[in-house]
C-alpha cells in the first residue's frame, strides 16, 4: 500500500506534463519514474532513511489531497472496468494476484541479489550515494536506478524482509494485461492480445519477484514500449512523450537497453514532432543525463561505468582504478561463456565463439538458440506488416550490441518475450477459443514451484545457488522471508585503515556479500585483487560516508 500511495501521488504530479488523460496504470508508472528521479537527487546529499520516508509520504499525501477528485474518478473507472470483464478473466485476476503476493514473500533465488543488490540498497539507506563505493566491490558500481527506487520502499530501518517493488510492478502489469485481454475479445486486435498474453511468461517472470532485480521491469516495460511504437507508427496518437519517458525510465534501470532510443527517434522523424516536443525532450534529456552521470561519477569516478569514455576528463581521488575497470569490462564478456577466461575467449574465432555461446549449458543454451531462431523467422511477419520493420531493426541492433559486449541470455529476454508474444498472438488471433485456456495454463503454472520443492540443478546458472527452489511457507503470510537466500556468519577483518565484514567460508564464489552489516565484502575477493592487481580499497577519511579510494600496493 505504501508503494501504491507514493506512486499515486508522484504520478499525479507528473501526469499533466506527459499524458493528461492517462489511466491509473500509467499514473503509477509515472510515479515510479518520478520517485526514481527524486531518490537520485536526494541520495546525492542524504541517506534514504526514515527522514526521507516521512517527507516523501507527506509530499505524496499533499499531491493526492490536491488532485483527490481526479483520483476518485480514476478509481471509479477502474472498478467499473473490473465489473465489465468476463467472469473467467476476473477469476484469473484474483488467482494471479494471490500467486504474485505469495511469490513476493518467498526467498530470492537470484545470485546477483547475494553479490550486490542487498548491499547497494543498504548503502543507500544508511549513507546515500557514497564516493568511490565501486572500489570496495566493483559490482556496487552497477547500482541500478531500480535499486535506488527500492531503497525508497524497503523500510530498511525497520525490517530486512521487505522486497515488494518487483511484486508491485508484476501486479500492476498483470491487471494491465488482463484489461487488454478482455478488450481483445471485443476488438480482435492483435496488439491487444499481444499485451494480454504477457502473464503467459509467469513461470520465468516469477523467479524475479522476490528480489529487486532490474531485469523484471525491463522485461515488462519493454513490451509496453513495443506496443506504443506499433500503435503510433502509422497513425500518430500523441503518445511520443509517454514512449520517450518509458524508454528513459528503462535506460536508467539498465543501460544495456540504450538502443531502445531508436524507437522514439523513428517516431520523431516520421511524424515531424521536433517542433512540438523539443521542450519536453530537452527537459527530460538534461535531467536524466545529469542525474545518471552524477550517480556514476559519485560511486565510481566514471560517467558511464565501467566504460572509459570521457573518463580522462575527470580524475577524482575516489576514481576506480583503470585495471579494475578493465577487469569489469572483461568480466561482462566472461560471464557469457562457462569455463573460459577472457584470454581464451579473445583467441577464439568468430565462429568458435558463436558455437560455444550457442551450446552453453542449461537454460543459457535454450534461450541463446531461441533468440537466434526468432531473429531468423520473424521476417515472415514483417512481409505482411511493414510496421514491424523498425521494431525488427531495433531487435537486430540490440542483439548486436549485447552479443559483442555481454551476451547473457537474460539481457535478450525483452526481445525473446516480444517476438514470442507477437507470434503467439498472430497464431491465436483467429482461434480465440484457445486464448483463455492457454493463458490460464501458462499464467498459473507458476503455482507449482510455490507448492513443491523443484530441482533446478540442471538449469541454474551458478553453482553457488542451491539445487532446489524453496516452496512457499505458511508463515510467510505474516512474516515475509529474509531478503537473503543464505544466512551467513561473518567475521571482522581489518584491511589498512578500515574494518569490514566478510562471510565465513565463502571462498570459491568470492563475489558473495549477502546480508552482512556495512561495510561488507568477501575477504577472498580483496585478497585476489591485492595479489594479481596490487590494489585495495581504503577509506578516504575516517568515516564510511566519505567513501573509498583505490590504493596501489607494492608487488
């Protein structure tokens, strides 16, 4: 309810500048975007703690009070919309809501949550943006806008069990999808069915609900972006601002989706919108770029972490060492191929690399093959619908950027989801009697891992993660599971001028930090970089809030 309240207030503040007649779903998305911008700005100077929460609540409440009549009208419209749905769709809505709430209360099963999600959010709650934080653990430099947003909703000063942001995102998207699914049975429009089928991917999406993974909003919002582009390409319906805001929102969450800018640019040129929209474009571009660069500059000393573009222009004392930035770039490539180091990858020919990437073990292999198959067959539908041409061009550019930088299967999922849903929608368009059975089966199949312990040893992407998914437990109705999958014991270790907490016994997978008290980093990782790169983190002053710098040590 707190997330809904805050997003409602912030969304109502932003709505008149983007789309005056937008429904409640878009108001809440505007609220998430506005809240993320606010936290970016606030965290530059202050922690995201109880003072921020209190001020934020009062501000949102003030906006809600001012726009109460508009909100009242929108809520009535939502209830009227619900009552107009077909009974089976209403039942699906109740069942999916229950599953989302259950999954959100389970333990996270994402390795990145154990390496840096938990810790980056803790730093934000206790200190805000900390100079040179990437020197402590260079994964912390990957801090997503989604993590800043989560720091404003997790009540870290009260509990370490509240991870509801992804569940909230999934919930509002589910009802948005059901709205379009219901509308499809009246309109018989392909793109209504396209959006309506999003929950078909629940078995996959649900694995991202109980951790603040930035992947989930990218998976979901990208489908909305594809829909808006498709809808406005031939017959412009005044939604350029909405499309641009959502693209900027996703870039803030995950810089790997930068090629999405192709889509609003195509609309801008095709419909000659520059004279009309240039003020909005300049405002959102200036605000977004400034905050994004400033966030990266504070935590790493780089404007576009970890890329070295423009890095020679700025050399603060907390800047991540060039050796570590290079290692980070190499690590992104290494993560895509199991069992090979960077030098081995560099020695491979183009075709050797492609073959090894295609034949990766477990889920990686399945999704790597699937993205190639979809890119090969999708032109069949382009011949019949020229509107898809630019979406396909975007897909090729996005695939190329990812393939040559960090070709991890989850980065391809927005493309896989979009093309798969469109093909499925076309296949079901004239067979509507199968829509609800298929939706119900695939949408509700996510119940199985909630009820039974499922063995995932053959498909998990890290040996660090357990072999089985932990099912939902009744006690989670009252008390959600802890935000960390593992309950490590920690030891105090001194490194130069500061002490840190290191998980005991975790030496093989040394990126792990878990839910340790700040500052927390794995001793094995620090020792590795001291030995091979001759660098270690040190406090800039005697206080944690002043951050870290990289100290060169003797070989």
